[in-house]
C-alpha cells in the first residue's frame, strides 16, 4: 500500500513539473517578443508626404517645417517619410514631378508656390494639397474662397495688396531720388498654368501704390535667359531708377538678379530667397513662419480634418532682408534707418 502512494506522488510531481515547464516557456517567449527591436514590432501607419519645391536645396523654411511636424508627433524616419521633388523653376519639370508624387500615392502633397499647387490640383482631386504660399489662391483658381476652400487645396496665400505699396515705400526710403521704377514680371506659361488675371491684378495694385508715392511705374516682362537682354534694353532705354520684381516662380531667381546686376539698379524682391542668392533687398511674408504654419495644416489633415473645411490663411508676419555685399557691388548705400528696420542683414 505504501508503494502505491509513492507512485501516485511521483506522477503528480511529473505533472506539476510539466506544467511549470510550459509556463516557463510561455513566459520566455513573451520576454523574447518584448525584447525585439522596435522596427520588428507592429507600429502605426507610415505617413508619406510629397514635397514640391521650386528649387533644390534644404532651406531654413523646410527645416522649420520638419521641426514643427516633429513637435506634433510626426518624426521623419520613424512614422513619417518625406518624398522631396524639386522642379527648378521649370514648368515642364514640375508636371513630371507632380505625376511621380501622385503615382507614389502619398498621403499629402505640400507645395511652396501657387503654381505647383495648380499643377498638383490638376493631377489629383483625391490627395490633399497644402500650400506654404501662393500669390492669390482665389484668382489662381485653387480655392472657391479663403474661408471655404471647397476642394482638396488649403494652406496659405500671400495676397496682401498693401505689400506692393510697402515695397515701393522701402525703395523710396532707401533711394529718395527714385521716380521711375520698372515693375518686372515673368512671361506666361505654355502649359496653361498661371492666370493672366493675376498679373493684371498685381499691375493695377502696383500702379495705385506708385501713384500715391508719386512714382512712375513701367511694366517690363522677363521670359527667362533669352529675355534678359530684351528686358535690359527696355530698362535702360526708359531710364528707370530701380526694379520692383513681382512674385513669379516660372523664371529662376538668378535671371531676375542678373537683370539687376547688369543694369546696376537697386531692386526689391518678394521674399528673402532672392536676397540670399545675391539680390539687394526683399520684403514679403516671413518664409520660416509660413512653413511652420503649413506644417500645422498637415498635422490637422493627418488627424482627420478635411482640407475643404480648413480656411486658407494670409501671412501675419513679414520680413525685410538686405544684402550689403550686393549694395557694395552695385555702388549704392543703404541708409542706417532702413538697415535698422531689417529683420536680416547679409554682410
């Protein structure tokens, strides 16, 4: 009888040992799974943003865009991928780059110009489009109205009629003898991008601002490298004193800067990217702030907002940038009081 009890105890012990071994193996498997690298773990969907830049090179604004997204939980290389495409101010190249981004089925397309937004909108009505800036989103046909965009495009627009007046005022403050200013614009595009009405609107606003400041405005069209000599001939023949460059992305900044350098005339541009490439001075929307605001639009859309319901915003911060190196090259002196107003002075 004693032997039978012993056998039963041994069987029970083996059963307990087997159960313990199974539990240990399960616990070990769980610990192993938890110790796997993060990339082996199931993670949230990787978001892909397509960025269309007019010229290559990571700008300060683009860096601020990425940093603002990081603050909001979208980290490049982790849960965010940015497909960067640059069209180098060539509309034919722009159309190709847009097609590439659409074929990649990115979640959002971000553009730094209204022209690029036009191309993107023509290519897709399904992918949300966020503009870092645009000349006039309504006149360009990008949105129905600023308050109610009504489509897949939203973001920021630079429409501010008083800015042209401020640019002429700065030219007059810096160079009091200026009385004839060439209003330099770019030629139309054969691709259908761009709206003739926009150029006319800018021209009319410029004339109104010039009239108030007793400045005669002369319209000059620059159609790219082949058009520099022709534009230069008009500027010299009409004896203009300065250049006011319109917001145009269909001609590379270098061409406008070359026109100013050849004529040796002071020029004011729509934003700081011209000045950082050799232009004299610029006044316009703060580019870094615009990129930060654009990132906020992207964040809202990624979290479920409908671009059709996100009002298009106008810039609230503006900046004056001056290049003293260029001033020395063309032989002009910027008054100290104007330099004091500058947000950035390049020496």
